[in-house]
């Protein structure tokens, strides 16, 4: 576990950057997709950072709600936060080999950075921010909170992502064990026409085991023809 000072220093850096970037706080992007930014944040940033709206609770890096709360209180806008995030991703401070205090440079870049920065700028430090509520039970909430709909079509969730396969087409006939494996070890069986390493490899660490079970059950129930053999169902939290 990093010492408290190792977590405080990045917060102090961010607090200093608020004042530096305030002068250019009107320079946000108008082409960013914050829905896509949320998906990317959960996948790339949520393993280190807490952000209430993303549903992430990792503590390797600073809690972004805490880091930007003071800026919100004094009236700084989302554009200011967005600018700070871009600067910190491109040129992390401090910069050293200790992952407990230093973020890797360019963990996202290009349009991905635009989308993530705009998303964080919209929600970080905003009182009451929380993951979007999804109808359909606990598994549906896991699907929504982890941004699955940003990559997959699933009629039950009303999602239309095209990065990964259409779940209504590929899941019928699969067992619970097969569906779970595709979540926790996605390169084991890759849908035809899709390359390896597109789906995040870290869902087994960022999603609780009980929530993975809920997600599997939801996917099987939603696609109706999935077989339940080989896995367990969970109604609990």
C-alpha cells in the first residue's frame, strides 16, 4: 500500500494546475463523446482512480471527485477540469517509475483523450454524480456501469455499440461458463471478424466476482436462448 503522502502529492499537483489552467478554461472540445469517454475511463483509468459517476473505486491514484471538488466549489467549470486532465495525461506530474505516484504517459491519446477528458470534466467533483440507473435488475446495472453497451449491441439494454459483436447474435446457445470466460479471458474465443485485444483484459479485476455472475445471468436471460449449464446463477449482491 502506498503511504498517504504518495496519494496526497498528486492531489496537490492537480490543485496547482487548477489555477494554471483556469486562464484557458474556455478551450474545451466540441467534438468529444462523453458516453464513449465513460467507457474508456472505466477500462483505462478506473483501475487506479475513484470516480463516482463511473462507478470506480480504485485507490492507486487520487480520488478524482476529491481532487476536483474544491475547484467546483469556487466555480471552476468542466472545461477547466477537462484541460487539467488532458495536461496530466499527456505530461504526468510527478513522473517516475513508481506507479503509486506516477501515471503512465499517454494512457489514452487522440480522440480517446478528448472523450475521456470531456467525460471527467463533466462529472468529476460534481455533488451527487452517480452511475446511470439501468432497468432490468442487478446484471443490467453491471452491464451499464461498466460501459458494455458502448461496444456491444444488446436489445434488452437498448445499446448499439459496434466495436464488439452483437450479443443478441453471438450469445444464444452459449453456456454460462462460456459467457463468463468471454468476459474474464476475452482472447480465449474471439468472435469471427473481430481482432484480439479489443475487449478489455481486466474485467476480472475491476468487476466483483458476484457482479460478473449477475452480468452473465443477465446476458443469458436477455438473449433467451442461452444455456445455463456450466455456470452458477446469483441473485445476490
